[in-house]
């Protein structure tokens, strides 16, 4: 039997640098990179000025000698008959040309290179670039964006529109390819090819794109298209070794299929129909993403009528009698309440100032080992602030206690989070389930009874907090906070509070949250014997 080996496109190995990583998980930290790049551009301009000055000196010398030698060579003997000309020729060749040589050889790039070398240790690395690429792909899927829309920068709410080059699209496709994600590889390679067909100049050529694209569509079961793309590749480069090998292989497979019975062909067609997004771990993926897009919200008009806005004096708390809080019902079951103008711009600025130097990649608790670890489904950086660190933090803790009526002495510290590119936190529970009895054992404060979430920025597009179990969506609004109970009064977990932070499509999302625990609430929120109340 004829044995044919399919040759695959090869990728260069990515060399991971030892530089600071995870920039892509926080827009706040990425802003520092813009300042670094601005400084490097200024340094580069200084270097260019010095080089231009050096070239100007060389050009002046060349112009002077060009005129001199042109005159001298017309009558060499007559020119050198003048003793001054003869002396100056000796001097030029013995001394001045050496000086010119030293000027040409003078390296004035040391300052720029030194600055670049120092700054490079703080540059993003391959992991950051890959993370940023995956973020774009995640946004593409979550918000149903086509590659052309992303490539042209036509996103909702953008202030600084920019576009992707064919090379950018090619690189996105390659990163998907390394993950064996042939669905997205095809989409981005086709976008790169489309832009090249439109005449865009690029360091990437059509042969390179077609090489990946033909194999990618074959992997998804579209043999006819793979054959067509391979033939197009060979029209551009008839000697392409891998293309010729793949062409023979594809034709061999097609000839085998043509000899099969019609029933076998049907089975073959089923086998080759594999297009679509890669399967993942999240069972409610479709429901979650629809809510992120503003679709699938399950609030009926009848239920909507039972939601109100009110001035709330927090059970006649003296602080709020004359200046009550603005309370709005966001959802009925579970009850989600929003408080407007509950944190000032000055307080937000202070919290961000305290948190930013301490931001680290957000972690999750492994449900099996209990070890804190990073996860691909939580893309953000966070920091923890204690009340004793600054009066603003203490004031916010006190405000949460007086508004909710719950004891903050057993609550966790204020957690501040900044989301990165496509920043998200996929559906999760804040409370520990029955199969996680030791989740908060070290704290000794019981389960997380409630969650308080400050929104510390507006978000131009995306970034909603959604509750897939009930079809609820709450959108970020700077200066507001939302509050809900994770546990029923019986202490049982309310599984309808499973929630997620949708990917940020455009903007910079800052939040801070307070997880309030059971201990200390015995008289503030007494236990109810009914399990689901």
C-alpha cells in the first residue's frame, strides 16, 4: 500500500524571556508600558539627531572635497605647483582623512542602546503576546465579532481607532494554530489573505498564509477547500516542497473516497464535518455569552414592575437619615441591589493609588488541592487593602457595614481588581459549596454570606456582571455598588448567585469587592429554619 506522510507547517519555538509577565491581565499595568515606550521614542529621537549631526559634518566634508578634487584633477600639475596646495594635500591625507575615519567610526548609539537594554527587562514577553492574542479571540467569540470588524478596529465606543495589518492577522492565526485551534486559525489566516489580496504590503506573503490555511481547513474536514488552496499556493510557488507533498496526499485521499460506496461516503462526510469552536469546560458557555452581549435577559414586564428605586436610610441610621442612599432594585430572585453615588471620585482615586503598586495576577482556589493558582478563565490583577492602611479604606468598610447592617469585623479585606485585555472571570460561586467544607477553614469565620461590589470605572463596551442561572445582567457604572446575599438565612448556598464578569470589550474596568462572612451576623441576620429562605 502506498504510504504518504503529510508534511505540516513548522512553527519557530517561542523563547520565553525572564522579563516581567502577565501585563495582559491588567490594563492599569499596561499603561506603564505606554510611558516606557514614550521614553524610548524620545531616546531614539535624540539618537537620530546625533546621527543627523554626524552625517551633516560628513556631508559638509564630502561637498568641500568634491569641489576641490574636481578642480585639482583638471590640471593636477598646475594645482600642485602651488606649494600651499601641495602642503594641504599632504596634511589632508595624513591627518584629516584619519579624523574623518574616526568620525565615521564613532558609535553614538551607546546612550540609546543602554536605555533600551535597561528597559527591556520590563518588556512584555511571549506569554504576554500570546495572552493578548487569546484575549482578542475571546472577544471575537463572546461578542460575535467577525475578523474584518476587529481588523478594521470597528468596535463600539472606541476613542482611538486602530487596525490590524496582514502580519498581525497572520500572527493571531499562528497562535491559534499552536493551540491546535484550527477554527480560529482558519478565520485569521483568511483575514490575512483577504488583506493581501486587496494589495496590502506586508512582510508576510500569500504563500506563507496559504501554507497554514490549506492544512488548517484539511484538519477541519474540508478536503475540497484544502486542495483548492494548495493548488493556489503552487501557482505562486511551483517548487514549494510541502505544498507539493500535501497536494499528492490530498489527491490520494480524494481518490480513495471516490472509490467508496455512497454509504461510506456519507460516513466520510460526517467525519469531515468538524468545523466550529473548540469544546471547553464551561457547560453554560452559550447562555453566559448571550448575557454578555445583552441577549437572553429573563426579566419579564410583570416582574419588572416589582423593581423600584428608592431613598434608603439604612434602617434609620443617623448618617443616612438626612442624606439617604439611592437604592435601586436590579433583580428580584436573587435580590440584587445597586447603590448609586456610594463611593466618590476622590475615594476611587485613592483606592486605585494604593492598589496599583501591589496588583498581582488574580488567582483561584483549586477545588481539589486548595492551592491558589492562576486560571485562564480569570484574567485580571488584584490587590488587598486593609482598613489600617488608609482612612479611605476604613471609611469604605464602615460605609458598607452601615448600609448592609452586617458586621465587617469578620469580612475579608477589600479586594481591588483591574481587568486586562478581554478581562473576565467566568461563571463561579463566591460561597463554598458542600463539597468544599475546608474552603475558609483557616479564616475561622464561616462561609461568605454576602458580596459587596464597587464599580470604580465606567466601561465603554462589555464588562457586565451576569448571573447565567437566572438570566440577569448588571452593567458597570462608576461610583455605584451592587450587593447580594450568597447564602439563604438558613445558611444554605443560593445557587442562583452563580455569576461572572464578562470580558471587557473596550475600556478599563476597575472594581473592588468585600466578601462578608457568617461569623458576627448571628443577631444581625438571624438563622431561618426554612432551607431556601
